[in-house]
C-alpha cells in the first residue's frame, strides 16, 4: 500500500467528471472449491487511491484509465485513508 500520493502513477476519470490519481494493478486471487466443485484462480483488477478524492464513489460507477472503461464492482476502504476499487471490464482487457 502506498501512503504517498506522489507515488501514484495512474490517473482515472470517475463517472466522466472527476480525475483521480492512483495505481491500477491486478491481483491474483484464489477462490477455494466447496468440496463439490473445484476452486479456481483469477486475476482481479484494482485501483488504489486516496479515499478523500472520491468520497461518494459507488458500485456500478465507471472509471476510465488509459482509455479503457471499467465498472466499479466493490470499494475496499482502509483506516489509513486509502481505498481500493475492485474493477471489472466488459471487454476482458487486463
């Protein structure tokens, strides 16, 4: 996690109106099986940013980074003022 906003290397455009600095990254996530079906592993695309820059962000909002439009699936806040947006892309570009 980055606590210095000068270390953010990406810019996103939230809902076509607000520019936010952050870091776009993918995280490898393992989803365990339930004993009947096998588990699987996937890459989860995320955007780390200062929560104060987008205080009203919500699931279903859009974020454009490098000309690719992502849909915000989840918001994961932390006590240090940063948050991570979990993103999905209908085009499957990661």
